[in-house]
């Protein structure tokens, strides 16, 4: 809130509460208290407070703003409300929670939440959409390790990795963390790292080739 807006607000409150006393210093004092709050929210809060009591103070305006923000943040999803989803991979818990908090902050601030097109809503869905005759459906890929199948446990795209449970007649236990090979593949790496023996074999072949080249140079070939 700017000093000019504080003058307008105090004049507005004076109109709401004619019996409340104001002087030339009131706008400056109110600006010092309400400087961090938007004028539009402060005005709406002042009207709400004045509807309940004959006097309005800056502290009551702040309390009403916080109450209204809390209501918007807690009720912004539901029937008839915007279908916005957090822009984060649900498997990345810290990032998803941060996106959800940012979304609720926008709702509390009164930022309009937009309805998202179907293409955006399905972005990040693990499985590709089924083919429909006469309808072209673009392949949708999910970010992160679950966007690829697991080369270790053969978990399908979108399904968590799992391990066999001994003595459970084919039972499997889902893992909270994907196999390392699956993460490598999702990042564009190989499914399987080379064994120490293979690394040593390649190293020995390289050294032999280097020695052969050095001997040829020494002999003048």
C-alpha cells in the first residue's frame, strides 16, 4: 500500500464509520501499519469489519485479510472452481509440496486460477493415451524415473519399482525409490554399468593399442 492509497483508505473507513475520529496524521500512521498489504484487500477487509462493528482499526483490517486469505487458500479446489494442478512431478515430493504451497499462496492472494487445457492436465501422466480410430493422440511422456520402464524389475511406465517377496508365492513389494538403473535410463544413461572386469579389459586393450602405436613411431613406420 502506498501513502496515497492509505489516504484513500482512511477516507473510505471514515465514510463507513462516521463516528470514528481521524486527523491529518491518521493516513501516515495507517500506512506504517498496512504498508505490506494490497489496497484492494485492505478495502474489502475494512468493509467486512465495518459490517460487524462501529469502529475499524488497522489491526482488525489485517486480521480480516488473513481470515479471507485462509478461506480462499483452503477452499480454492472443488466443484465449479478452477482445475489447476501443481506443476511438479508427484514422485518428487519436495518439489510437489513446494508447487502446492505456491498454488495455495496464489489462491490466498486472490490470483485467478485458470482452467487448464486437457493437454496440460495430462502432461506428466505416465501411460500413453489409448488409440482411438480416426483420432490422433500425441504420446505423453512422464518426467522422472517413472517415465520409463525399469530394466531391473520390469515395472511398466508409471508404475513404481518392486521386488519379489520370498515365500509369498509371487507376491511383490513396491519400492518408494526406483532402481538406480531406471534412474540412469530416464537421464539418458545406460541401463547397466560395466563390470570391473569389463572396465579392466577395455583399459588393457587401450594400453596395448597405445604401446603398438608408440613402437610403430619408434621404428619409423
